[in-house]
């Protein structure tokens, strides 16, 4: 009875109260009374729940926010209006506070950010919106059905297709260059091709560390450190020009692997232009990506082994079409090198990439020759820069000739490599001096230093004789006796032979690179002279220039034929396609401009032009930018074959047949005249240690004898009708006759003193 009275009192209070909290309390009490007639002791012991106050905002009731303590601990809060405390804060005895959350009102979209993006990055390329799904499929990170993991099979097709879409980060949006998403398999394939390139001899490229980091990152390019990613992209931009991967070549018939093109198969002179045209668009994208990423990451200003390697490779990529584009990267490369060497000397830490002096001598030589060809100063200003890299000091040309003469009893291979370093140092020195006195853009408007040109031609002659002697060492090192005396492992022996082949080609290209800039400058100066109004003094100057030009032209003929011989016997397809510093196309123009008066027969000129033509077609495997030159050469050769031979050609002796020439020359001279023999011997088994092989070259065989190995043999000056005394040169072997530029230097100095022409030079030859 008492309970009914209490219930009626609560109901009466609820009906007369206008407070929302009171109505909530009454409803809760009625619910409890209906569920249980008699309250349990536990229910009486529990404290009554505090009412939840609600605020009214804009006519709507809104729940009070949770206090800071409950929000921090992420527990349910029963908030009360301040200054009250919620039940949990009361139990813990802490102050109950609530920090209001201020939310800004949403603003309408005005398009201002879109206009700012357009002003910064420009409008979107219309071709991007029209690209098909097939075009972008190659750039998606794909997995073949055979390599799917069990968990991948549970993903639906639509979800998997969404996962395959390339991810573009905020950094890529800022740079307006979405980076190409390549699969880990393709990245590993391209990085692995680095060892096939001729640039891999330079140990400054930390390839082993890069590949180890790439594998540790799960083969994800984006997971690499910033500068390591730049180096990886730069390497891939180079090796993509060599790869036959379907993603690189795109649609079309399957392509053979570049490994299938051996030095012997390249003798067939295949036309590979179609493959270069198929890969060009993809390779250009990768080149642009590497260049853009290098500038974004500050590769040119941050000194490290990775940035130094990236700058070296970016110079190769950018100077392919325009030599001036590579100048910033060469400058950054040399700056990074000097910085790292200073840190090594200061801190005392070792750098394995700078310890091998042989590769650095070759790199400095190539940079000096490139600067000479461009008419600028070399970044390696003088010979003191070579002292930055550890290694034995180089010898002079005369000292090297003396070493070769006294080198009996020493292993020819060891002697070859010891002389190669000094030879490259001398080439770099001569290139820097020629740019400083003759070919540099800052001296072209000054009077020609004729005495220097005479000394320069004399040094070219000595360097040529040294080159013949060094190449004789290559042939001597390949004999069975020398091979057994070294007792190298077969793998080490093959690597050393291949290195000798590459070095021999580099030395020949280097000598030719010293001749061409001098010839171009002398021709330019003669073309500027006005023959109609000349004073006696200017006429004497012109006569002296004609004499210098005549000697230079004969050196140019030999250089052009030397380049053609190197192209005819490449060490590998990768070596032929990635020697762009030599610019084979320039030598095609040189051969086209040569005439019978320069000392080259019509048959030899056509043969060398055809060799250059076939070489350009093989280079088309990687670079299709010589297509117009190839068409022009084909038309020119066709017209030259159709023309009647001039009567003057009958005065020249007929070219010696291949077999007769090969049998008539000494064994040492047979080898270095055609470096294809070196490449072919690499695939032949080494002679057994106990076999009594005859004293002959390890690679001579009937198959090689019957092959046209001497098609591009350099014509000796003894076969030319030149009314000049031609003394036999030292170290050239039997039958090797060259102009005596050493004596010419002395006579030319006398000519300068007398102010007249040399009487020993025939006017027709000049």
C-alpha cells in the first residue's frame, strides 16, 4: 500500500513538472516499478543516475560534450552542466572540465586553388586525357597469374584492378610529374643490365650496395633512400636502351636478347633500327623522369657517392643529342669528387669507389677529349687533378717507348695495363693543351700558335708509335706460352682479355679524338682568309697553315680509318651502342669530305663509309636518332658506286687481299690491326697447361683466316704516293711507315725563323 502511494506521488510530480530532467527521472522510475515489485538491496545501494542536461541550439536539443578526462581515456561519459562533475571524475576525485570544439563554417568552393595550380604548372596535356588503357598498362605494377600468392587469389577482379593503378604522391603532384610505377621484376632486370654497359668499369657506381638496398626494400623503388632512388632511375634510363623486355619494346614481334648478339654475330652487320624506334618513347620518359627527379632531390648540390654517380650518368644521357646539356652534370660530378676526396683525407675514411686509378684515368681522359671537341676548358684543369686520385704517377711518352723496348721478360698483359694508365694521362694532357692553345673558343680569334701546332703534331706521331707498341703487347699476351706462364684461373683470364679488348678500343678512339678538333680549326682559319687581297706577310702565314693542314689531313685519314676499324670489330653490342662520346656520325662526315688528294683511295673510302653505315644501323638497337644520316649515307654510297672511277685512282696499288695481307704480316701486327680477333678469342677454350702448343696466337684458326678480318685495315703511308721522306717509325713492326712529324717540328721552326716555305714539301702535296 505504501508502495502504491509512492508511485502515485512520483506520477503526480512528473505530470506537474515542466523540467526535462524531471520527466526523464520519472520515466526511469516508472520503468523500474513495472519491472520489479520489490527493489533488491543491490538496487537500493546503487546511487541514482545523474540527469543528463541538454542544451538548446537553434531550437534543437544537443547533448553536452564529454569531459576532457573521459575523452582522453575513451570511456563513456555522463556529462552534467558546469560547475558540476561527471560520475567518473567524482569517483577519481579530479576536476571535470570540458574544452569546447570549435568548428568552422564550411566555405563555398570558388575555384581559386585550381586557378593557382594552372598558373603554377600549366594546363594539362590534352594527350594525357586521350591515353588508352593499353598505353598505361605497361606502367602498372603487375603480377602474373603464375606468381600470385594464395591470398591474392581471394581478391576480386575489381579490387585487384584498383590496386594496380599507379599511386601518385603529393610530391609528384607538386612536381607535375607522376612517377612511372614499374614492377619489381622489371626494375631488378634493368639494374642487372648495368654490368653489360662499358661504363660499368668505373667503380664509382655503387651498384652492389644499390641492389642490396633494393632487395631489402622488397623490390619497391619508392622505398629506396632519396638519392639511391635517383641513381636507380638514372641507371634504368641507360639500361632501358639495351633491354629487350616487352614492357620496354612495347607492341611488336618478340625481340632477341642483346646477349645473343656476340662479337661474331655482329660480323653479319644486322640492321637493328626497328627495335630502337619501338623503345624510344618509353626510354625518353624514363630519361625525363630521372632528370626531373635529380633536380627535385638536389642531386647536383648534395655530395655523396650516389649523387656523384648519378651526375656522371646524367651527363651521358643528356649529352647524347646536345653536348652542352651535360655541362652542369659534369661540373657537379667534379665538385662532388673533390668534396668526397677532401672528406676522405680529413676524416680518414676509405672510399672503395675512388681507389682504382685505372678507371679514373680513363674518365679524366674522356672528359678532357669531350671538352676539346666542344671548345671549352676541361673541368680537370691541369695534371694536378690526377693527383687527387691515388695511383702511380704517369710516365712520359718517351719513357713509355723506352719501357716497351726494355720490357723483354715481363708479362705482356701486366705491362699493357701499366702503360695504359700513363697513355690515358698523356692523352688528357694533350687534349687540355690543344684546347688552351688552338681549339678553345676563347683563343679562336687570336693568332694561331704555329709552334705549338708543330709540337702537337710531333707528339701525335710519338703517341701513334706508342699505340702500335701497346697493341703489340695485346697480341703477345694472348699466346699459349704467356697464358700458361700467368697461370690465371679461366674466369680471371677471360676477364683480363676482355678488359684488354675494351682498353685497346678506347686507346684508338682517344688518338682519333686528338686529331679531329685540330683539323677542324685549321680548316676554319684557312676558310676565313681572303685570297684576293693578301699582303706578303699574310700569304706566308697562309702557306704555313697549308703545310700544317697537310700534315693534319694525313693524320685525320688515319684516324678516320682507325675509327672505322673499331666499329667493324666491336667488343659487344653494348659497347657499340653506348660509346656516344665518340660520335660515330661525325666520322661519317669526315670520310665523306676526304678526297684522293688526302691520301685515301676511293675503294677504301667507300669501304669505310659502308662500315660506318652498318655500325650506325647496329647502334639503332638503342638510339634511333641517326635515321636521317643513315638514309643520306645510303644515297651517297649508291651514287659513289655508280660514278666512274677517276683516272688518278689507277696510280694507286690495288688493295692487298685479306689472306695475302694476313700471311705477309708478323704475328703481332696481325692481331692489333683487327681487334675482332680479341673478341673472338674470348669464346675459345684456354690452352691446357701441359699441352705443347706451337708458337702462334691462341686465336688463329682456319675459320678466322678465311674470314674477312682485314676489311678495314689501316692503309700504311708507304702505299701512298707522297713525295716526302718517310722514315720507318719505332715500335710499329715490319712494314709500318709513318710521316716523320718529329723532324717536321724542327724544320717548321726553321721555316718560322726564315719566314718562307719549306723547300722539302712539294706544292702538290700541300
